[in-house]
C-alpha cells in the first residue's frame, strides 16, 4: 500500500511503480466511482447532504468538502457510507488483476481507517505542510486555503504514520 496525506505525492510514486510494470488500484478513484450518479453511494450522499451538493446531475465535490470538513458529524456519517462500497469495489478490482505482478494500492487514509494491518509493505509518502497546501491549491481551484487546511487537519500527522510504515519517501522538493 502507498499512503500519505493529501498533496504529499502518492500519485507520483504510484506512477513510478506503474512505469515499472505494477498494477494499481487507487482508492480515490474508487471513491469517485462508488459515488457516480445512479449508484447507491450517490443516493446515500444526497440523502445525507441534500440536493445542494448536486450540480448538473453530478456531485459537487467542492461543496461536499466544505460541508464535510466543517462538521465532524457529517464527516463521520459520510465515512459510514463510502468505505464499505470502496472495499467491495476494491475486491472486484483485485479479482480482475494479473496475480503474477505486483499490485500497488493507493490508500490515502490507510492509518486513519485502521487498515494498516492488512497491507505489507506500507510506503508512506510525505511532504511539509506548506508544500502540501501549495500542491492542493494548484490542482484544485475550487477549494481555498481554509478548506485545504481543514482537510489536512482531519488527517493524521506524519510521525505516527512514519512509525507504522515500512518505507518512507520524503517528497518535499523537486523530482530530482
């Protein structure tokens, strides 16, 4: 499993493994798929947050982030909706992979979800707070710095994740 806080660079590391021939399952992408229009995940999110989070028939992720990271109760209830669906989809994805090659799973909230016991080795990608905020703001213009900080604050800090990881990659500078 590859893990790390938002903006740390998990996707970059995963891409490197893919270039070397590994398979890849990305929990962020699974989370999007289980909440697509017409799915039970979509219906459950709309039931929880209301139609205000729907824009042109799809979920407005920026609105959802603003709500979820401003209210711990909403976040907790959303965490009851998505993970079971993501795990089910992950199982289907694993059933369709080539079991002769390495499969990398990108799991942003591995430690926060208590899933670290299921994966070995664990690769942690981390970067300093300001670098992560800068990356997050540059890739998603729909959120502001306040929301970015709330998202990061909702995640575990790096030290306990470092202690539970097999390999640690500091991604605070250039690719070189």
